[in-house]
């Protein structure tokens, strides 16, 4: 199934074009489906996943991201800026209850909210992406933006959903990312580890394969820095990273299926745990030994 007239409820696997952003994120699959964000949350703890599912909240950081996508891809949620009564004297969005209520109302209507200052920042980021030869060539390839995929996982039976920033007609999947850090290989690598982008990629490609019966090559990530001069780079993951992402995505689906079947969404357990320090912490020992060898 591939449709350009977005249905209100998804009942068959396939791709859907032109589905409003808020409809997708509200989950149009009857009985519920697992998104890539949900997969990453459930790997942290099913309890956190369940809480965030039941307490959906709009976040200003997400609004900025939505507007960036709209500016770069040319499609997406309509944009609205904060009116003066919801701004502080410095021009920032207010934290008052009235402003929060106004934000919730705009998001419920499917709008992306942004301040005038952030809109100027987004415009600069979009211009930087389109000025980058590699990113521009990918984005200008014939295809469709904001394509949603829905399909059941054949191993667990649970439904999955994914939303591609852009699918080209010759079979490339593009994903636009912003970063507060660096778009360099090591900088994007840190973001990928922190935010679970390899899990996202695996979830997207698996869902697409089940929805269409076809495979996609590795995702192409178009990354733009939030700080001036808004440097841009195009990235993809190597095979070991992709294999690890695939294993973690499968683990997330299995955990989701088990939690749904038992209607039990545990946290970290009741017993004592052994803390897991990142590998870079242990490298300090090697560095100290090397320094002693030089003295």
C-alpha cells in the first residue's frame, strides 16, 4: 500500500504520503505502534517509555527542529511565531501559564511554534544546508518528503512506524539533523551515541522493508550546526555501527512486545545495580601510563 490521501487509521502495511505531522505523532495505528523514539526510550526503561506515552508534552526544542525541517524540506507543519503578549521584554517566550496554554493550543492544531529570534537562526541554518554542495544535491534529487511507513514486525507481531524526512525516487533515505555541537565525524558520532541514531536508522529501514518488501541502503544524515557559521556535513554509519543498531532495535521490539503482553512496564529493578562507566573513563589510565613512560 502506498497512498497520497492520508487515512485517519492505519490498518494495512505500506507508505503514506502527506500525513500531517501531528497525526503521525499521535499514532494512527489502531492498538498502537512503536516509533523509533519509542524504541530508544524503551531501551532506557519501559517505565520511562510508558510515562512519556501517557504524558505527551510539546517542547520548544522540538518546535525549532520541526521548523528547520520545514524550511529545508519545503513541507511540514505550518509555522507560527509567538505574539508579543507571550514574549518577555527580552523577546524570549514567556514561562507563564497563559503562554503554556497558548503553546498547547497551537500544537494541538498542528502548528510549529517559534520565536522571531529562533526563526532567523533557522533561516541561516537552512541557507547553510542549501549552500552545501553534497547536501543540496541529495535534497534536490527527485523524491518525496515526510513519508510515513507502517508495518508489523514479523517476529513479534507488533506494529512499527517510521517517518522519513525524504525518500528519493531511486531509493535513498535522507534524515536532517541539527546539532548544538559539531557536524564533524567525531562530533556527529557523539550525538549519534547519545541520541541513539543507529537505532533510529535500523528501525526506519526495518519498517520500510516490512512495509514495501524492498530494502534501502544506509541512511544519509544531513547534519547542520546550530551555531554560526552553521557548518554542514553528510554522514552515514559504518557496518559495525549499523549491526549494533539493528540488534538494539530488535531488542527494543522484543521488550515492547513482552511489556504489552504482560501489561507490565518495569523501570530498573528493585535490587542493587553495578554502575557502567563509559569506556573513555578507563582510557585515563592508559594515558597516565604513557605519560609516565615519557618522563
